[in-house]
C-alpha cells in the first residue's frame, strides 16, 4: 500500500512539473512576442538584428521569436536560410499551410495560437509545435512557439 501511495505521489508530481513547463513555455512565447513587437515599433532595424541572434534576448531554450511580413520571413534566429523567402504555401509534414494560418491570425484577431509540425533546432524530423502569433502593425507580425 505504501509503494502505491509513493508511486502515485511521484506520478502526480511529474504531471505537475510537466504542466508547469508547458505553462511556462506558453507564457514565455507571449512575453517574448510582446517584447519583440514593442522593440520593432521602437527600433525596427535593431529589433530585427536582435531577433536574428541565436543567443539574443528573444531566445530562451527552445522558445525563440521570428518576424514576418506577410508570408516572407524577415528574421529567424535558428534558420537564417528562411530569411527573405515567401513561405506562404509551405506545408508541414501533415500538409498544413501553417504560414497561411499565421497570416490569418495576425490579420484577425491580431493574436492567437497555431498548431503545426516543425523540426526542433538541430533535428530533421518534425515535432508537434504551437506558435503564438502577434500583429506588430498592418505589415508585420512576430511569432514564438514551443514544442509539445
């Protein structure tokens, strides 16, 4: 009986820690996007330079901010090869045009979450990911996501 109680307690603690990590990543995405949007309004060029830094203030663990103009990537700290490319019709492994969804969310309602599959930094296989999208102005938006 004592072993069952200990196992149950350990399992519950694990669930709590996992839930906290997800909540923390979710909050981190929103906070980083809000900070990046403000920075872009204050100093557009400087903000893009900071977003592009792998060790910059808009990166924490696997959470990082990227910036877009419509479907064109204008800043990305982990995959600079995406910068300048129109990704509107890029599909994830499940066939979802998630960048098109980013654009829709940025236009209306101006912020929200989009689920898709994307490789973790340094990996080739896609993992489940969700990104928070936040409109900066009528031309630009930022996003930050975490892996589920």
